[in-house]
């Protein structure tokens, strides 16, 4: 399993905001932004926070779908 944090910005700016994607193998997990001059540790924290938020959103979506299916069967 490969965990990839990739800068997907069109520019290579050390000072401004850059857009990143977190992937596991070929599956996109989350997106976040980061200012490269803030350093690697901050980038990794932001990646972890983005993954946590994406997982929470996915869980809420599953709960909503389950509730909708339950209501449609009632």
C-alpha cells in the first residue's frame, strides 16, 4: 500500500497556498491546501486532518443513505 501526498498546484510557490491530494494507491482520499514554507510537519498534520474530515463526511453520507433506505422500506 502506498500513501501519496502530492502537490497538484499549477505553480511551484514556496510562499503562497498550494493544493494537495492524499491518495492510497490510486484512490483519492482527500484534498487540502498548504503553504510549503510552513514545513513538512505542518503539511503532514493538514493531510491527516483532511483524511479525518473525509472519513467523517463519508460516515455521515452512509448514515444518511441508511436512514433514507430505512424510510423508503417503511
